[in-house]
C-alpha cells in the first residue's frame, strides 16, 4: 500500500464502505512494510534529480543496461559504479548520448531531467597516482549527487606542498575526502590543517604488509588528529555519498 | 617567531636596521615551524571557548590536574576524557567548583569563560546499556564543543521502536552518532532511516567472536546503507569531535 | 500508537471527527515504529511463561535486581545469565525464594507463574570438565525455555564411548547442542552419528594457538559432516535459545 | 563384517562350528569399524530417496560423471554441487535426461526412484543479486532433500519491505535460511521478526574490509537477536542440509 | 560391555540360552562404544606404569586431589600438569610422599608401582631462561613416560655453542625437543645439525609482534630445514608425549 | 678448506713449511664455515643413495633440468617437488629414462645408483580426494627416502571405517602421516587409535572460513589427543621427511 | 614562493615599494608550503647525481616513459622499479642507450650526468634463489644511489658457510641488507656475526603458513639478536635506500 | 678450544708430539662450536666498556642481582632493561652506588670501568607522553652504549613544530630513533625531513583498532617516505642498539 492506498482506505471508512475493523485488519496484516515503503519513497521524492546507484561489480554489461533502462524509463537518473573498461563502453553504447562514461573512475552517469544544482564544496585529495581510480570515483559520484568538488591530486610525501598551496581553497570546503593507500597517513595530516570533517578512504594500493589496504585502514582509524572518520577500503563511492550528506546537511530529511 | 615577530623583522628591513638577506637567513633557518605554529595558533584563536582536550588514560590524577591548571591559567577551558572514577573525583576536588565531573562518561569539563552557544543538533544513539559509557562520552564531549545533543538510549534488537518513535526529532539533526557493540548493525539501520550523515562508533562490548569490537567495526565499514563513516573502537570522543565538525561545517576554517 | 489507538483514529474517521488526511498525517509521522511495537508485543504475548533474559555481564548486582523486580512486577519470569558467584548470590538473596541460582552455569531463574510444560528433547553434550560452565548455561536456559534436556558430560578423546553409550537416547532428541573447546572436533563427530541438527558452541577453553576459542570456531564452521551450525564462542545461552526454537519449531510464530 | 556376517558368526557359535573365543578374536581384531559401518549403513537406509552428495569443486567433469554413474547404478540418487557452467553442462549431457542442471546454483540433480515427498517449509532469504548463487544452491539442495521452499530475493537495505510483505508466509516456515554478504546484518534482523530458527550463511560478496566474507561471518556470530546459528562462508549446501534436518526434526534417527 | 561381557554373550549362544538374533540385537544397540572402550583399555593395558595425565589448569587443588586419588586407588600412576605454585603444594601435601612436585615445570608425579625403565634418549633444548617452565614441563613429562632425557639450557643467540659443545651427545638422541619463544629460529638451526626428528615448541615468551607465541609458531612451521614438526604454543607436555612416542616407536601398538 | 686442506696445513706445520701462527691465522680467518662445511659433508656422506631435493616452485623447467644434471653428474640422486604437469613432463623428457615422473604428487625422482633399501613403515592417510596431491607428495617422497609406505585414501566423515578396517596394519607402522583439509579433525582421531607418532599435514582444501588451511592447521595444533605434531600447510614433502627421520630414528647421526 | 621570491619581497620592503604588512599578508596566505618546498628543494640540491625514483607497479609503460622523459629533461637521473619484463623492455627501447634495464631486479636506470662516486660498502645477502628478484632490486638500487655493494647469494640452510666464507669481507661493510622468505631466520643469524647494522627484508617466498611473507616479517621483528631493523615485505628498494642512508650517514643533511 | 688451545695443538704438531691426524681428529670432533665461541669472544673483546644486557622481564629482582654481580665480578658493565619500579629499586639497593636506576625507562646501568666516550649523535623523538617509557629506554640504552643523544619529546599532531624547531640539530644526527603509538605516522614524517636513517619504534599506546601497536607497526612498514626501518613494538632497547650500530658504523667489526 502506498500513501494513496491508505488514503483510499481511510476514505472508505469516511464514506462508510469500510469499517474501522476492516481497515485495521488490512493494516495489521501488512502494516509495517507498506507504510515503511511509503516513507522511503517519500523520503526519496525530495531527492529529485539525484541518481539511483547500480553497483556494477558482479553484474554483466547487459544486466546493467537492463536495470539502467528500467530506472530511466521511470524517469530516474542512473549512476553505475565499479564498471571495468569493457563493461563501461558497452553500457555507454547501449544507453546512447544520455550516458557519460568516466573510465578512470569506472563510473557511468545517465541523467533523466536536469542535474541538481551543485552546492557547497567537497575537497577530494589523493596521495598517489595509483589512488586515482578511487579518488575519481569519489569525485564523479560527488558531482553527480549535486556537489561542487575541489580535486587535489598526487599529494605524496614529496607533495604535501600541493595541499598547502591550496590550503585556502581547501579550507573553504565543508568536508574533505582524503584517499590514500600504503601508510594511509595523509588524512590525519589534512585533519590537522583544516576545520572541516575529513572522510578518509583507505585504498588497497601497496604491497606486502599493506595487506590490501588493512594497514591504511588501521592508520586512519587511529589517526592522532581528531576529525577523521573512515569508510571501507577502496570505497570512493561511499566517501562521496557521506561527504554529500555532510555538505548538504541541514537541507532537511 | 609569531606573526608579530615577522612584522618586526620586516619593519627592520623597512627602516634599514636589517638587510633582506639577514631576514631571509632568519626565516630560512626556522621558517616552517614557527609560521606553522602561528598558523595553528591563529587557527585555534577562532575557537574561543572551545576546551582543550586532555587524554586521561595513562596519566595520573595529579598529572591531569597539573595540565588542567596550566591550561586554565592561560584562560583555556579544559576537557579531560578517559578518567576512571577515582581519578575523576580527584581532579574534580582539586580543580574546585569550576569543574564538572561526568562519571558514566569518564569526562571532566572545566570552563574558563562562558560556554559556546550550542548550535544545530547531533543525535547520539546507543544500542545497549553496556554501550552507555562510550555514548555518554560522545554526548558530554559534543555538548562541551558547543552542540545541541539529542540522546536516544537502549536501542537494542527489541528496541528499534525507540529510534522510530523519535524519528522526526532525529531527522532534524544534522549528524547522528550511533554507538554499538556486538554485531554493530545499528548504524547501517539508522543510515537507512535518516538523511543526515551517520558517524558510527563500534564498542568493545561483546565476547568471543566479537574480538573486542573488531566484529562491530567490520560490520560498520561494510554497512550496506551508504552514509556511514566510522571511528576507532570505543572512541566516543572522536565521534563527537567529528560530529561537531559536521554540525558546525561552514563556520569557516 | 498501538492497535487500539489506530482503531480510535479510524473510528474518528468513521464518525467524522477526523478527516482521512489528518489520520494519514498521523500515521505518516510515526507509523512504522508503533505498529512495529504492537507486532512485537503480540509476538511476545504467545510466549507466556517464557522468561525475559537479562545479560548480567557488565551490570552490577543491584542493577540486575532492579531489572528483575521490574519484570516480575509485570508478571514476567526472569532469566539472568553471566552472573559470577558473588553477583548470583546477591541477586538470589535479594529476590528471595522465587529465585533459583545455578552457580556452575552462572544463571539465575525467577519465575512468575508456572513453568512452561517441557516438550521434545534437546541433547547437551560437552567435551571436557572445563567446558562445563558453558554447557550448564545451555542446559539451564534450555530447561527454563520449556524443553526436556538430555545432558552428556566429559566426552573427551578418551570418552567418545560416553556419547555412543547413550546414542539411542541421543537419537531421540530433536536437536543436539555440542559444546567443545581446544580443537572443537566433537560437533562434527556427533553430527555424523545422529540425524538431528547439531548446534555447535566453541568455547574459549585451551591455550596458545586455540586463540581463545577461534580454533574451535573455525573447526566447527569447516566441519566435514553436514548438519552443524555454529553460535558465538562460549555462547551457551544462544545455543540453547536456538535449540529451543528448533525443538519447538512448528508451534507457530 | 556387516550385520549378516555377524549373524553368520553367531550362528556358527550356535551350531558349534565356531567357539566363542574364535568369534571374540574375530570381533576384537576389527570390531569397531565393521559394526560401525553397519550402523552407518542402517542409518542411511531410512533415507531412501535422499540423494548422495558429490562436492564438485576440484573434480573434473569426467570424475563427477564416473562417481554419479556408480551411485546411480546402485540405485542411489545424486546431488552434485559447486559445478561451474562448463562442468555442469558436461555432466548433464553425459548423464542424460535423468539429470537436471541448475546453472545459477551450480547444482545438478539426478534421481533414481521418485523424489521424497516435500514436507514443511524452509524459507530462503537473500540480500542482494550477488548472493543469488549461494541462495540458489540452498534452495535447490533443500528441495532435493525433500522440503518445501519459500524463496525471497533481493532483500537489501532498501528492500526490507520484501521480507515484511511476506512475513505471514515466512512465519509459517519451520526454519529460515538467510544469505547475506557485506555487513551480514540481515539474519539478525530476520531472527527478530520470526520465531523459527534462522540458519545464517555469510557470503564472500563485498570488497575491502569484508575480507571475503569474514565481516559478514563475525556479524552473524555476534547477532544481537538470539535464534541465529551460522554455517561456513558461501556454504549454501550446508545451510540447506541443516535446515532440512531442522524441518524434518522428529522423523526419527 | 567389555571383553568378558561379549564372551558371556557368545557363551550364551553356545549353550543355547541366547539366540544369535538376541546377541546381534544387543551388539547392534551399543556395539561401537563398548567394544571400542574395550579396545582402548586393552590398548592401555600394555602401558603399565605409564601415568594417566590430569590437566590442572582450570581445576581447583581439591579437584585435582580427588581425581588423583581415584586413579591411584585403581593402581594407576598420575601425572598432573599446569599446576601453579599453590595448587602444586596443596596436591603434594594431600597425596603424601608418593607425590613428587616439580615447581618450575608445574608438574606433579605420583606413582603406583615402579617407574617404567627409561629407554633411548630425548634431547630437550631451550633458548632462554624464560622458556624454562615449558622446557622443564617437557623434561619431567618425558622422564615420567619412561625416557632418558638430555637437557640443554640457555641456547640463545650468544649460546649456540652450548648446543655445539654437546653435539655428539645430542646426535645420540632419537628425537630432540626444541623450545623457543621470540623469533623461534632455534628448532630450524638444530634440525640442520642433527639427523633426529625435531619436535618444536613455540613459547609465548616475547612481547609486541611476538603475539604471544604466534611469531615463533609461524617461524617453526616455515623452517627452511626439513625435519621439524610443531606442537601448540607452550605445549611442553605435548612435545614430550610426541617425543616419547617417537623414542619408543617400534614397541608395538 | 675441506678436511684434506686442513690435513695439508697441519702437514705443513709438521714439516716446518708453515708456522703454527700462520695456520692459526688461516683457520681464524675462515675457520667455522669450512670445517662446518666438512662436517655437513661428512654428515651427508652417510646418506648415500638419499636424493638431494630441488624445490621446483618458482623455477623454470630448464632451471630444474640444469640443477638436476649437475647433481646427477656428481653421482647424487635427485628429488624435485612442486612441479606442475608441464614442467614435470619437460624435466622427465630432458633427463631421460633415469627419471620417474609422478604427476599427482608433482614429484620427479631421478636416481644415480641403487635406491636405499626400504625399512620400517610409514602410514600415509588422507581425508578426501582433494587432499590426494599432498598425500601423494608425502608417499613418493617417503618412498624415495627409503621407507615402506602404507597408503590409506579417502578417509572422510563417512569413511572412518577405512582407517579402522586397516587398523592392524596401521598399528604396525612406526609413524603415521595424516593429511586433511577443511576441519582437519582426522589426525587427532587417528592419534587416539594408534600408538605411533602422528605427523599432521593441514591442506589448503576448503573454502570460506577454512582460510586456505589455517582452520585445519589450528585444529591440528589444538588436537585433544596427544601424539600429534604438525608441519606447514600442504607440506607433504616436509611430513614425509620428518616421518622418515622418525622411521629411521636410531640409525645414528 | 621560492627563496628568490622571498628575497624579492624583502627587497621590495627595503626599497619601499612594499609595506611590511603587505609582505606579511603574502607570507601568511601561503607561507608554510612554499618555504617548505624551498627547504625540500634545497635539501635535494645536495643530492646531485642521485636519481629520482619512479614506482612502476600500476603504471603503464608509456606512463613510465613520460615521467622519465620529463625528469631527464630537467637534468634528473631516473630509477624505475617494479617493472615487469615487457614494461622494462618497452621503457628501455623508448629511452634509448641512456637507459640500463636490469631484468631480474625489475629496475631500469637512466642517467643524466655522471653517476655518484660509490662509497663505503653495503652487503646484500639473500637466502634462496626465489629471493633473487628482491635482493637484486636492493643491489641495483644501492649501486644507483652511489654505494659499493657486496652481493652474497643462496645462503640457505645448507649454505650458511657461504656467509661465513666471506665473513671478513662482510665485516668490512658498514651495513648489511639480508633478504629472506619462509622462516626469515637469516637476518638474526647474520646480526650475530657482524657488528654492522642489519636491514632485514622479508620476502613473500613460501607457501601455507608463510602467509605471503608475514611469517618472515614476524621472525625478523622478534629476532633474538639485536641489530636488526626491518622494512616491508619484498621491499628491496626500501632496504637499499635505508642502507644507503646508513652507509652515507655523516655526509650532512 | 680457544685460540690458545688451537695454538697449543699446532705447536704440538710442530714439535712432533702430535700428528696432523690427531689434531685433525680433535678439530673434527668439536670444531665448529669452540672456534665459533672464540670468534664471538674475540668479537666482544673490542667492545670494552660496552655493557652486557640483562632482559629483566620475567626475572625476579634477586635473579637480576645475581646475574649482574656475576658480570660485574668479571669486570663487565651491566645494563638491565624492563625492570618495574619495585624490581629496579631492589636491584639498585643491592648493587650499591655503582648502579644508576632510570625509573621512567625501567633501565638500570652498573658500570665497571669508565664509560665509553660518547660519539656522533642519535636523535630520539617521541610522539606523546604515553610513549615516554619506550623513548626513555632508547635514550638511556643509547647513552650507555656510548652515543650522544638528542632527545625531542611530545611531538604530537599539535607539536610537529617541536621537531621543526630543532630541525637543524636533528639534521646533525647520524641516525634518528622515532617512537610513536596510535597511527604511527611520525617516523614517515621525520624521514621526509632529514637525510639520516630513521629507526622506527611502534608502541602499544592506543586502544581499539590500534591492536596493541599493530596499527602503528603496519603504518611504519608501509611508510611512503623511504629511509624508515622498523623494530618490534615497544622495543626501545632494540632501536637504540641498532641506532648505536649505525652511529658507530665504520668502527670495524
């Protein structure tokens, strides 16, 4: 039952075609889920223009196309992540000019209706060139969700000055996503330089005792500087989504 | 050298008592740190009324008192965390009426000057009674940092309705801290119900395969619902600090 | 809102004191939780005589007494687990003759109303004397939840014949809880001898590479014999609860 | 020695061709194994119509065919799991029309004699499309073992209402298998909604800190809601087998 | 049923008081365990003079005394391991002059009948003074099981010459137990110097990244020199038992 | 310097062409290694007919051939392990009829001179067909090192009777190698049935929480039955080598 | 701003075209980073002839070529590590005769200007042939950074005499890099023989419980002999870099 | 045999009282160990004034006193580490004025003969007050081994300027020991600022996901800046010893 269904049931009570007990029984049999569903939909309604997300890993190109077409047909924009080169090209070709394919990020965006007006500012800082795919995923997703993004690349040990050189701009951001593999020390460093919350993304870049990102993850969780919270290894999407929530905090639920 | 020192050096150049090379030499010998220090101090200056934090674990009561008195003497408010019952009472007695001791949270607050005006809203939700110390640490810290806090307790498996019952209030918050041990499933659940960012705090509550909070930590990092970022196990302070950054995002660096 | 509240709202529509939109608004604001709450309560109603569980670890004796008294005052029986010797004696003394204290199991039972009629049969098999506390927790809990229990002790490497000697009885059980530490091999062995499902409980008994029960846990998850499912390390309560669900399966939700 | 052999030996004593000591010596030399074998065979005899299981991983197609043919020749039905697309097609083609190949589940069933009459009800709930292979393995195996199955798919964070929508049906099941990767929170949620035992299957779906299913496994072992027991990661077969034992509990050993 | 019971049953068949079917039924109902039990007892009979082992950890002093007295009453010698200072003294005092208490090893031996004649030679080599308790447990147990022991102590990095100085004696041993914590490198070294099998015992001696013996355990499992097999961390008893089996190999089962 | 070199040096002293100090200087500069080398060679001299081992993993086919030819040219027999199908065939073809290739074991043996007379008996027991490569590596290596081998296959949960059926033969062995993956429970079981030492080999067979053999490894280290020592995961070679040392213990160093 | 920029600003103050406040403002806006950058560059200036390092893993051949050409164009020598066979050949062909390709090490060196004069001595010792790539990476890098290298290969369990045979040479080194996989025991052994610091490199060589180099890493961190410090698994580059710092220690910062 | 013994043997050959074969036999029977011992002793002879180290953990006060007295009686200075307050005071009182007790470091030094002349410079940098015990252990040990030490304390996230303020002094050091817990990021930072090798010491300071120093250890092993090598968690002694080797590198073996 959606909101209209409940209204019709109540209307039935009002006009006398349904008794309160009949409606009660109906609600009691399937009450939580359907009203819950309504709530979720209502919740989503305010996100007009915000794309639905398809997690592309473990799906075939045609499967992604099918889901994307179904969503677009409902007037819903689409964001597909974790597509490799071949899958991304396949989906872009299938969906046509509506679709934009970001190969480094592995993300495809297909809009139905205008993009949301970008607001605020999310900084996206990455440590090395190998971290680029994760950082680009974060950037593309953050932009698709309606945020301005300030992108700062290649902030390695010999490149801290690249953060510092743009510190003024960075300090204007409401939230900073910091992407780093290996020792994962960068987010703690950035959190000591800005007042905005830092969303840290460990990456699986590294070898040996990096244990596929575990070392970077632990470093970030133990960051001496407060103001760092952490998402899953390689989860550029999740960081961007969280940063978007922070950047748009206060827009109402 | 602080800002005034640099100005004096430059003034020396202007009036001819110092050559540019002498000043250059002076800056080159110790440039980064002192200006950096200045920057940090400047950075801190805007945080008037915000307390300095003393991490009490591994310090004796008298050590905490000494540090606190030094800070208070500089006009700085003080927040001391991770104090056990005995240490907290000792410090409160030593500092006198200025100090407020929160025994469940293990936190002591001593103000110099008026508290900052609380702004916005941070939700602090906890799963079970055993998680209370961590959640209370988060609450007390968040309030001390100048935030309104909405505290919701005991949201266990049989108590999801307590979140739901206050969902409207919770949805008015700009950020929600969710504290949970054992399976750590609560933050993902809450993130599916609100639009605000969720800062998740795993606790070491549990036994056996909870591995002192590791299970909860992993659950939160893998939360199916986006909008969750995570701090260290039992780190109520860090969650509150991060939530405060989010809640006050946009106040400028 | 509980069921009666909803009926009143609907009645209001029927008699015209409320419009459908007003009721819709009311339901939309807090629908999920309250009906959910109702559902949960209804769910619990059928469990008359089944005690509520208090997890005693991390609670003081007086806290346990307070919760127990509140539950008893509502006519609810009480089962408190993970009480040490001192806490158990304290609670028993405070609650009086209604309370039965099981020191090996660390469990206290206080009934309000008659115990449920025991049904079926749950086997509880343990490997060594050190596993007794966990196995006894399982036994006491299973009996308190209304199940017949067949208890077989000390089935170590030199004692497989104790299982075999009572194989006929064991095969009459509808479910067997098997408790073992160290190498945790017993549940797989038992699962090869009986047709009933085996609920395996690894214990933290052992040293060195037992890693506080991790070795036994992994053994059980990898049991070559199918028919084994596993609960948390030392979780005698959880095994008994699950075994009770299995033993009473088919009684209706 | 099988049962008949022992009878012959005893008959020999009765008629005087063997002395008790000779028989005793014979039994003492190989007593455990052969009577044990007899016991196992007798045990299996009651499972007429229940297929033997071939674990296909690490076996070649021809090896699976050979084992299957040998079993079928003995009048035994066959269930082969963990076959990839190529192996499954090969085995199906080799065995002919008797064999049914389930490609998503990776399971092949070949019957000799009529299937067992399905009884009771096993719910099989899965979280995401990536979990489908494991859930389908559970479904196909459960059906092959003679159980009715209620299959509920795609119960992600945005899909809890799919469980709720069919809660009445689900509550009619005697046991529910819940399959989930990533945060593995679904089984705990379901266990809070039904009274039947939940057999939880963590899957290796996820990335980064999911550690190939470890995160989901730990979540399930620490589930706050009692009534959950766990099988190995990706072990759809084991969950179905255990659920079948539970569903058919009480049929006698 | 023991051997005599079976003989009586067979005799019953012989004289006609029992039918073969009656005996068959009797054996079928409880065949495995009892004959198995018989087998085990027979197996043990040849070990006359070899003590029964009581694992003392997790048992109280009086409990150990009770078990020891029961065994002694049956004419069985007793070996109790993992007793701390207080427990060991208590048990020794309770058992009287028959008992010998080895405080460094934490082992108590109480004999009934003469000790077995020591045979062969087991080398017991330990790396540092902190490893002494484990090595002494191995020595005392090995001697109690009837083996000659060659004990070499304090073979640290500066003490390899102590092994080398007694290499000729060591090479006369049939098996060498090597006990080491920290880097656990000693067993691999010894295995390169002797032709006898090396049973390696990692100890929990160390700190930090020794992870309570895990580092030493892994080193030993990966020993470059073949001829090393490993027992559990701190398991001096198990190493001695295994070494005794090796030293006495060929005495017949 | 080898033995002859030292003799020449000493002869030089005797005849007066070298002073004691010159010889001392020579020995002091490189004393340990060369005499050590001599010792090792002497040590090896007694192992006439015992092959040298080439670890084939990570070496190319031609590399293995080169090393093998060099050893054979020195009159040394060769045992090459961890060769895959292609490498094994390549090496066999290159070495000619002297070489025997064991494809399941991945082992190639090439003899120079007669094989050692096999002695004693090593039991090699394996749990499932997937464990065959490791068990066969153990068998081939044990035979190549001059031991009789009793091979027992496929002792799964439904196949314990295969061990029991040959228990008498097994009890005649001086040492038993037991190979098992998944839950790794078999070695503990066997150790309870025989008096010979058991060398346990965990295999990486399994999935999910077997963690590539870690579960089996831990089970074996925690085996309740004493008399089990463990080698590295999948290390059939190491188990055979250790078993050979045990089987031949007492032949002198 | 570099040093010259600051001098120009100060000169502006001296001549009166800039006020002290204007310069202060300029420095305050971007002070840390640029002076920091200057400092780093100055720091690097003394390293004339020392190549810049390109980490080749995760970069395509053309990407490496582009970066290398850019560096060479600036007069900077280039060291590219972690190139596989194909990438290395591609880069060498693209850069022409200036480039030297070391296939075992996976390292390419391209010089601009003369190589630094080699100084001191770095020993590079490796355990087995499988460790050669890591050890060769260390050797090539150490030589490219201007150090004499003493390379000792194949120091396995049967080859300790190769270290000992060259102990005098080795003792002349100022630092020794020791590369070892499997049990990782070699560095501790070497540290006991020389007075120079040992930089230990664990390698991922091994299988099973070597856990991709974790076992060797732990062994080295727990080495009983002091004088060992450790770099990441397989990090031949890092060991060489650190050894170069040690070998050249005292040349000034 | 020591050097003199060998000389006597050779002299015997020279004068004809011993044949070359007799000496050869003598050397062959026990050659490795004794000359090895000689070598080690000779090696140690050059370390006059350098104290012997007693690892105090796990030893009683009287045991430490006994060992210390024995060493002092041989004219050997003594360094005892890991003594707690009570043990340290006990040993100091027992040894008298020769002994100096460093309570923060937990180290006691007792000299026989003059201290070695301090040389070079070792920087010892620590991150927080909780890291002081480990850093002080490093400082006291480094000084006792004859090195100048530059100690810089409390370099937390808000204290990087303390390093920078003394960067010129630090750059004069030949090696820098950096001690840090929690995220362990400091060593990588320092390695980017100085040209000297950095010896990193992770500490067990922290909580939750610091896993008793594991997080800091991994961070340091993965440090993005080259020039960092790592010792065991909390191993201040080992870092000082290694730094001393580096600082004194080139003094000859």
